[in-house]
């Protein structure tokens, strides 16, 4: 589904499917957003998730630093990939940073359109994840933070049609919500080109929730 950037300019709606926390995202997203040249960008991210990170990021990073110092003083093994994974979770997603920056620079509309309810439920468990003892355990696991699995699942799906992840009820509810919001925005801006950035699994859309919007779907990785 990856394609050259000189894509169909007659489309009004594009869906860019990303691998969350992939190290290629800054380069890939910047290139594709510029190539599409949207007038409006929507993102699979929530206001709650944004505010949660703004409020709690420094506190949790301090806990990571304290755990790292303890491990260093004890001369214990520490997984570099685990450090990166924990810090990546606390940072703003690359897709948020790049898309919001693109829109701010050009004074374009930018909307976070995922559902706060699911975000709230998931982030309520973060304090347990970032408990000092749990951080120490995660940092000393040799296979912790290995993010290659998501890229492998995406590649199997887009190149061979092999499904390794289930499209569940939560995905359906969230996609229905996001598709409805995008549809409403498009009705109020009929002359604008829209880009929706979401995790690659949302491109599957088995219930055709986005189909009425006639999307051009792009998986931007080789």
C-alpha cells in the first residue's frame, strides 16, 4: 500500500496508517504530509492523552531516572531498548508533534478526534506501570522494549494479507466515532483536502466505516 508521493490529487480524503513509536516516523510522516499537502489534519489521539502527558511526563521520567541510578550503583544490567520504550510512551507521539507543527506553521486546522473515554481507562493503569519496582523489573528484562513486532505484523498484513491482530469491538467503536467526526468536518469544509493519521490497523476498516468518505489509504513504509 506504500506508494509514490505524487498521489491522486483529486481525492478529498487520505488516510495515513502509521506504526506507533516506529523510529522511522519523523522522516516518513514529514515527507508524506508535505507530499499530500492537506488543508486539514485529524489525528487518532485524544485531548485526555495530550493533557495526561503534559501533566505527568516529568514525574514519571524522574522515576525512571531514579531507577536507572539505582541499577547503575548496583552495577546491574539495564536494557537500552526498555529505557527507550518507557520514555517513548511518555513523550508526545511523533505523529502529534509533526502534524501539529505542520498545521501551526501554516495556520491550518488540526483536530484530535479519538475517544477520551478509552484513553482515560487505559491511562488510569499507568501509575502501576511506573511504580518504582515495576520500572526496575522492566529495565532489567533483556527482551523488554523490542518494538519490531508491530512493524512485522504491519508488513505481513500489507504485503501478504496475513492478519496477526484482531480488529475488536473497541476498534469498531473508535473508528465509528472518528469517521463520524471526519464526515461532519468535511461537510463544513467541502473545498478542503483532509488527511487522517491513525495507527495502521485502522486502515483495515472491515466494517467500511470510512468507505462513504472515499479514502485513499496509504501505508507509508517500504
